[in-house]
């Protein structure tokens, strides 16, 4: 068992738009998606929660949202901001607010915590999130040794240049073949409609097609990789 490979396929941005919600549902029901991270501040979070409560096999975590940066006209600019990410007290209040909103929607704590554009990796959010996760005995993306994070399934380069080759079935198969023993979280962003004002839009449709391609599941079976959700890690069974 010590060489067994387990894969959590986790979609970010659950609740951000109808297209994202439908894409996550389709990837869960027809593809290899096993988990999602919810953005509780967005209008479609309640719809996402209703779906999750009707599909309990889908583990759902909290996707903290402090704002978003986008690369346009040759430079990075702030698309929107929720909180001053350098203000420790403000960040702590915002995290507490979003965690409370998650519990209100789902009736429980999240199975894991991550964040939009990986904002939780930087201080002061990092220490605050680590303390919360420790108290709740839940996982934090990239900060918990039990689960390795893989963000290679992505359709853009660092500056936002499209890179559709990164989200093909062949690219996904290559990632799967390189998985190490233990638990890996594969990040993804499926949607069935490009209905977001963001730099990552049409790529979401291609991600959905890849995640639902029969070859994706066939590759997992060929490699003996077991799909699971964060429930498997949290329960320890």
C-alpha cells in the first residue's frame, strides 16, 4: 500500500458563476472530478452548495477570495479587491467571515482550505489559515505534507499567454504518469460557459472536455491510480 497513488481532482471557483457550477457538476458526474473549492462571496455560491449537499461524495472546501489580479495590455492590474492583504486584522476578519458563510451554506466546516490565486500562501493569511486548519483538523493546499499539490493542468503561461497544450488529454495523461506515491491534489477550473470577466475563460471549456474524456479515466485505471476526495485524507481510512 505504501506505493499506492491516490488522486484528488479539485476544481476551484465553485459558486463563482452558473457556467462554473455546471462545469464542476458535469466533471464530477461524467468525468474524474472528486472535489471542489467554493467561493462563498459570489451570488451563485448558494446554488453550488445545493448541488454539493445533493452529491455528498463531492468533498467541498473553502476557496478564500481576497481579490484578483489580471494581465492586460502588457501589465498586471487589480480586477477587484476584497481586503488589504497586508492588514493582518482585516485579513483575519475576512477569513472568519468567509468561513462562517461557508458553514451557513453547507451546515459544516470545509474539508480543506485554499484560495483564489493562491493568496493564502503569503503572510499574514498563511499563519491565520494554518491556525484555523489546525483547530479544525482540515487540510490547506500546499501547506500540508499529507497531500502534494499539482497545478500543472493549466491552459496559460505565467503572463496569461494561452497555452492550450497544457490542458489536453495527452497533457493530463503525462501528469498522471508522473504522480508520486501518496495523495496528490490536481487543481483544475472547468466550466461549460465562458461567463466570467477574468483572464482565464475559454480554457475552462477545454478543461471540462479533457476531464470528461474517457481516456482520462482509462489512463487512471491503466496506472492503478485511485481517485478519491479529501474525505479519504481527513478520515484516514
